[in-house]
């Protein structure tokens, strides 16, 4: 009997999973993750259905995604869940122009998605490797791709194109946007709160190791800070964010960086890590007394504040500001500083509520509702499985 959905959410250094009952309410049966794959891998599984939770190290050295998947498969087998899974939802970072909704992952779809690997070099290959592993373990289950880019396909064409020759746009060199499953979940929570108006003119700040902002009007994406790749927009943990293209030309032509070295620099050696020279982890930087850590945090806050203003302009105003993901949910000091930068838009927060991380952190005089909503990309993907 197949009465459950499995969602797999693979990143560059982690593999998250969740199992839901195959009903409209999507009751959560199990959730967990393998984190820090490249350093000191760790398994966490929440307690559920009479089974104790798991919180243990997987050793002192790095493991690959295959080992992480096998560890999760073992946890599912121990709870007799493998035989119940009829659909597997895979978070896939890049869907390009063609994949604008959840799609069955047959051989043709997989081949098309492989062609997009250069646009998301950190994630796409890993995402597709997980699909192959899941198909081998669960041959009875449908494998379904749920795309981070799909949520942003509703944006007007003017918000997608660059100032490049039209032929290049027609060939797919356009802005796609990312973190779509996270934004889809936030839109769903805002509909629960506000109905179809979904909070009016909304800016959502997905602030984690990867970070972006999305402007929504009535729950639909209007503009976003990430574009053609996951490098664009905000300064991130190890990614550079928006950069003058002339810098790329200079690094290639005058500094003689190879494409491989340039890719490593922009994706893995920049951002908070590069600016601080200490760490790409916001928790580490907040706990440091080094002026370089403070400088990196200042840049992060400045860029977020500046982009909130840009997205508010695209919306014609701001009614709701939402924080989500690791930094957005847990770093009260960063929320406070970003909201101070957005004070001119009518944002005002209650310091005590903010320190406690309550769901509503705006004060009574604020013209903008300021909310903290936990990210749940897995539930957003599970919701897309209901149509299959």
C-alpha cells in the first residue's frame, strides 16, 4: 500500500527529507536531515510515531551525497516507511524556461535538466544524482521534479530580460529567480492569514547561506533578486551577489583566472566568507569581535536594505515584510538592523517581540506588517505532489 510522499531536498552540503501522508492535509510522518556533508556529517531525525529521535555524528570526515542518501534510506526502512512511498518529490534548483510546474522525471526530462547544470553548478548535478538514487531504491514510486525557478515564471517579461541582444533572451539568457519553493510556502501561509489578497504588496527575505528577496503581489512573484544564476542579488555565505560584469572581464583578461578558478571564487570564496576572511556562517560572525566580521555583516545588511527598497518600488509600496530561512528566522539582531534600514517605508518593530522571534514582530505603530515565518520547502514540494 503506497499512502505516503517522500520529499528530498538536496543542497551542496546537506540532504533534508520529509515524509507526509498522501492526503490533502499532508500530515507529517517523519522529518530529518544529514548536514555538513563536506566537513563533519551529522544525522538528525525528529521523533515521530513512537520512535525516538536521532541526533548523532556520522564521523569526522566528509561523505558524498550517496552516503547521505543511504543513511536516510536506512532511517526510513527502520520505521517501515519505504514500502508506503508512492511519490517522491525532488527539489530541483533550475527548471529553465520549460519546467514551470511540477513534472514527472522521465528520461527525457532528466536529459533536459542535465543541460541546465552550468546554470546551477553547485546544486543541479546533486539534485539529479538524488533522483537516480531514489529511483533505484523506490522503483514503485513516481519521481517528480519540483522546481525552485517555477514560482517566478509569473513575473512580467520586463522583469526577466536583460539589456542583451534579443536573440540571447530567446536562447534562454534571462532572469529565472530561485528559492521558489520557499516563497511558495510563504505565499501559502500568507493566504491562510489574509485570504486571496495574501498580504497585499509583500517582500519576503529568504536569508540563509543562500539568500534572496522576492516581491509578491497577492501571492504571486513580481520581482526577485536572483536572476540567471544563484550568484545574483544579495551577498551570501560564500557567493558574491550582484557584481559589475566588468569585474568578471577584468578577472578573466587581466588577472588570468581560468573559468574553473573564477567559478570557485564567485560561488565558494566570496560573500561573507570572502569579505570577512573568517567564516561564511552568520552565527560565527555575530559572535566575533574582529572588525572584519563586523564589516561583512554591515555589507550584508546594507545590501538587503537597499534591495528591499528596490522591490518596494517594483510593487509601488509595501504592506508586509516577511523573514524566513536560517538567518531570517533566528538572527534577531540582523532582523532589527534590516528593519531599521527600511524605516522610511513605514517599518517599525517591537524589540521584545523581535528578540523572542515571535510570528509578528512589528509594533502597533508600524505601517507594514513584519512577520517571521519558518521556511518549509519540503511541505511546498509535497503540496505539488497532490496533483499526480
